[in-house]
C-alpha cells in the first residue's frame, strides 16, 4: 500500500545542530543534558536527563501558523492553538510532565502509529515513514524551554540557482511550496526582525528574496544567526511567487555560512547628515581584488582607495547636500574576488559582493522629547537634536519607553535596540504612528547621536517615579508613557475572575482534584483601582500572568499610564502593567 500522504521535513535543522555542546543548558529552573535530540533509528529512542526546581510539562497548547482563505478568497496566515503532543505525534515523549527533581525523559520514534493515523492503515515495507524535525516547548513555571527533536533521514532538497527560480532556465520550472536549496551571496539585509535579505549567485543579474530566516529552534533570531552582507550562504526553504511575480524562499534554514571576502568596519548601514561633508567607508578585505561603484547619483566615490595602518581599505565618499526636504537613501556596491583550485586543479574564480546603504538626513531642529512626541501625535517623521538626554525606563518585547524627567514616549519596534537604563543624547530620527490615542516613535534611531551603555549596577537602573493618582489625572500629558509608582491603591471591585488551573499556558487542559472537581485560581487582566477619591482602569499588557488584588488591601503599583480599548470599544486612559513584580502589597 502506498501512503496517501508522505510528510517530510516539518522543519529543517541547520548545520549548527551538529555542533551542539553537551552539558547543562539555559534556565536555572530546568537544566538539561542537551536540547537537541536525535532518535537514531526506526522504533528507536533517545533519552535526556533533566533537573527541575518546579513542575514542568510538554502537554499544553502552542500557537501554530496555518494558511486559510479569507472572505475575499485570499490566502493569509492565521495562528491557531494546537496541542503539540497531539499535532506532532510522530514522536512519543515520556513522561510528558513532571515535578521538581531529577527525571529522565524518553523520546521514542512513533512514526508507524503516526503513519496509520494519517493513512488509516499500517505501513508496509515499501512505504516511506518520512523524516521530521520539530521544536517542542516545555513549560517550567511561567517560563519556556525549547527541545529540537529529529527522527529519520531528511530528504535532500533540490539544489537550484536564482536563474532557475525566476523560470529562466528551461526546462526547469519551480514548484510553489516545494523546498529548494540554494547558495549565493547576501547582497543586502533589509529587515533584521524576521531576517529578510537578498541573495545573488552569479547565474543572473537578478536577486532572490529570502523572506524570513530561522535559527536552529525554528525561531526568528537574526542576531544569533550571524549573516552579514557579503557572506556566501547556503539556505533551504519553501518556494513561493510573491503576488504571482516575485520568487522568494520563505522562512529558510541556514545550512552554511562562509564569511564574505569583504566586511564593513562600521556595518552596512551608514547614516550621514544633510551637508556635503565627505565620509569614509573602511573595509576589511580577504580577496585578491576589489571593485567599487556608486549607482546613486548624489554619492561620489573617490578615484582611488587608501590602505590604513590596520591594513584595511578606505574609500572616501562625497555626498551632495540634501536639499530635498526629506531623508533619502542611496547605496554603494563593493566586490572582491578570490581564486581557488577545484578537484581537477583548475582555477575557480569566486566573487563576493557587499552593498553599503547610506541614509542622508534632511533638515533637523533642536528640541526635546516633547517635540518628538508632538510630531508623533501628528504622524510625522522626526529628526531632532535633543537638548536634554532621555533614558530608557522599560523594555518589553517590541515596546520600549523613554523619558526625560518632563514627558515620556513609547518606542515601538525601534530600529535601534536599547537596554533599560541607557541614556540617549544628541540627534535622533525616525517615523511615527498613533495607536489607540498613543503617539509612538517607530524606527527610532540614534546613529547620529549617542547611546551610553546601561548601568551594570542594578541599584542604578530606573525605578518608577513616585506620584499620586490625582497628579496623573490632573497632569496626564506630563505622566503619560512614563514609568511611575503609585502607592496605596486599592481595587474598587474585587479582581477575582476565576480561571482553571491547567497543565499548560491556558484553560484548555484543566486539573481535577480527587473528587473530580476542577481546580481553579483567581485573577484577571483588568480592573478599576482607586486612591479613595479618584479611580482609573488598570490593564495587564502581558499574556504571561494574571492579576489578583483583594478588596480591603492596599497595593503599591508600578505602571505606565497609557490608552486602551475596553470591552465596549471605547478608548480610555489606563495604568498599564508590564510585570507581575510591579504590583506589591503595601507595607
């Protein structure tokens, strides 16, 4: 019998898996011998010894992206909840949960049972059981640890070229959704959140879009992957035609990185001021030749390069003054060659390309954080030389908050990543948006300014400025988006929404006591707090914890005043909570 479905390579593991070091890993609450688990043969097993300080479990729902048709019959991604042990049941994990102490977890090949589940009959000797690689998450308290589990021999992806994926190399025709492997030079990185970049391999003048790059755990983790413009990279991923015209490989796995023949000492993104002051590009070169060209008419390259004391190549670039009234972006392309011998002893010429992206700012003004916030409220771009430095007070995922002692501002998905306690001064620029009445700086960048290192002494990190609820209400523009502490608050109505105790991250796997009664806890995501005279909504901006404040007790609350859309679709002022540690019973 032939299988109705043969499911291969759920996620491809990158080459770095083979270099995984043995020994204890990551979380102090959950130590493991190893995090990469390979089941060596059919019906085989692999074991991992773990030591935990609290309860842990694999048996809960996780988010999974799936493709659905919307009302307009267009494909779009949707995130759904699946139980990972049921969804990826080609491996059996036992025990699937445990308590504090030492446990040996066994990972068993369960592909035969999985085959029967999919095809309705047992496999025969001629059937392909498939190969699988998948990240499983174990929940430990309110934290998570990844295990990457693989079984079977992954099928090899077809090796292709850029020319073939553009359909210009007959009779080859790329197939939508099929996984391909390709090697080429990283020409330009244009998104470091998801790892989006362009690849060029010499078979075509065109470039291939790589839309999404995954690390060994299947996560977007660009900084850990280490790809730079100019590197020669081998990747594998599914093919698609974006909007029916542009070929892409999506969410690729990285199999090999050869560092480029060129690298820029100051990075591949350079920011320059409005005027026509010349600037230098310093390159480290490994090749035997170097070339440079400027496809941008307002950037002029010097006729020759120099070599500094470090042995690095230095080019001088002269920009024209930017009189356009807006920031503009240009580029300079560098190439380097190296000759090596192939297996037959013949010379093989390899070329590495690197693009330096230059952004030239337009007019800028001197001002304060309030001036930036006002521009953000108008959804205008800003370019301001700060007359007063700002400090990062809170950084949670894509959200950061800065203040200068007078006002605060929300940074969303900032271009530069900052740590709590960093002081930013000088010239900053970026774009803006408004979300639920909240003016946000997006693409916040201090490349033309200065960002001091964050304090290493925890006692010197920012703490919430103590203020009363009355002041927050009366002086909203002063205290909005700042990290503040309000002491002695109580709840108007008891925040005790009952929810089940579960084996996972939500209510889908409840726990029952010896009398088959569902075990519950209390907590909520929002409520009303009061100081006795005034009241305001309080909202948790996190999915990882519930709030439980009892009537009759006083609490000291550290929060960020902001706006929120409530259940009635009204935009209201709230005290935003970002950490469970920010609510403490008053002494």
